[in-house]
C-alpha cells in the first residue's frame, strides 16, 4: 500500500544528501573555499577505564600527580594502638607488611591510593588461605588471612530493598561472584550525588585533562603538517566556471598526499588557474597556546592537591620555596588521605584479627614534615614544667 504522505524520518537522508551535494557543487560564478574545521567538542568519559586511559596512561601531568600522591602516601607507615598502648606486634601490622603472596605492603598501599585517585573507590577483599593451599573464608585450622585489591570497574554494589548495600558483585569476564559485606572493605571519596560510590578527583579536572591532551595532539599534528597552520584553497573562476565533483575530489587527494607530513616540508604548492591559497590558521602566539596548556596542567594538579611548583609548571609560584610547597603537599593532601585510610583499615583489620585496633600514621617517617617535627621536639624539650612521661605523650609516644 502506498502511503499518501512521506514519513519524516524517511526524508532526513534525502535532505542530508542534498545538502552535501549542494556544498560540494557551488553555483557557477561563485568562489569555492575548502575549509577544515571541528564541530562540537568531544569530552572524555568519567568511567574508571576512560580516566585511567586518558589521564594516567596518556597525560604526563595526571600520571605524575597520581604517582606522587600514591607513592608519598604509601611510604608512610602505621602505628597500631589498642587503647592508649602501642602494639608493635599486632597481627594487623604483619598483614599490612605482606598483604598477599604477590604484593609487598608498599605495592599494596600504592595501588590502593592510586585506585582511590582514579576511581574514587577502592575495594579490599579479605580471604583465608588454608595450610593446604585452599582459599576461602572457611579454610579451617592453620589458615592465614590475605588482602587483595579488586579493580573498581569490576565491582558493583548490590542494594537491598531499603536502599542500603546488601553485598557486592565482582565480575571477571563472564564470571560473577557475590561477596558479603563483611568480606570486603569499600573505601570511597565523597560523592555528593551517589549514595554508594565515590567521586574521582580526576573527574573534576575532566575539561582540563581533555584540553591538555588536545593541546599535545594539536602540536603533534602541526609538526606532521610541516609545522604550518592550515588555510583555505579558494577557487575564483574568471569566466563563470566551477569545479566538477571529480576535480574537487582530485584536489583534496593531491593536498593530502602531496603537501602534508614532515617529509614534504617546504614543497611549493602548484596551483592551477583560478586557485589561490589563503592562510587562515592562528599562530600559537595568537592562541596563547603555551599559557592555555599550562593553565590546564595547573587545574589537573589542583584537582589532585599537588602544588604546581612541585611539577615544574610555570606561572603559579604560590609558595615561597620548594620546601614550603612540599610541606603543604604532605600536610594538606597526603596526610588526610593516609589518616582516613588508616581509620577505615582499623575497623576492618580489627574485626579480621579479632583484636581491637587503631591505626595511626607514623609521622616520624614523613620526610616532608621533618622541619615541623624538629620544631615540636624543641618546644617540648624546652618545657621544663612537663614531666618526661608528659613530653613523650606530647610527641606521640
């Protein structure tokens, strides 16, 4: 049956094709210009895989920020306390020093902090490995505990009818495994719009990340195209003629194959009658290219809490010297991250080992805070009205 009208979605391809043909075939007597340009901006997704690929694996600023924060945080050890007394032989410290057979304590903590920065979430699973090599919660006598990190993009929260988490599903390939709440520690950063998952710091710098990566790609493309800005090839017929579709396509192919790339730098452009080259590209100075790239780098560093001075980014010397910037980095970024991680591990490892536990960062091992520790020791040592026991408690012993 033939419909008396045409469906609107059936007309769209025809209109699109007609518009393209109209653009390729100008009216006689009018000039023709070939202009290359971009339309709508494209942004990186905020998934763990997208941020890891475009940020940590492709962007040097984001890569260095994640490495600096995670390595600095992993270098700070923990002190175990039961009440006011310190326990140097607490089993949780032995477990943190060797979480599993494949990772040392520094490797484990560095990966944990890295996942927090890239995903906003970190998942630690506790399993019991039996004396005979079997793994599971109920491995029996002689079993020892191990800690394993789960990739955040493979873990999903299972909500109960009341909206609270009832468990976790871990998906590896086609296999899905359900994990109980008490068998998994979920560390997360604050997310204002999600009840169960955290927000990645790199996601807040998504625009700056894409700008920085686009600036690098633009610079590389500029070098590949003979380090010259693009322009327009204008066709101005003298006798009312115009380019045919075959001539138009041949001209595009010749430009791509004959005049682009570093090996063709300086090659003269051979123009036929009626063709004229008009440079339309903006120079890096006009675009303020370097400053825009440094501004994007500062925004990325700001999202991670890393002073730009520590990364060698010019134009933001907020701190008087490098030592002051390094101290602010530890005091404002690293220590809050280590403190909240230690608090989360305290309850989880305390339940796992069956002993009360409070994990506190060992500030004496922080090289960036040595000046503050020296000033504290000097003030406490000069306080003659304090007993030796009070002085020891004041400095953390």
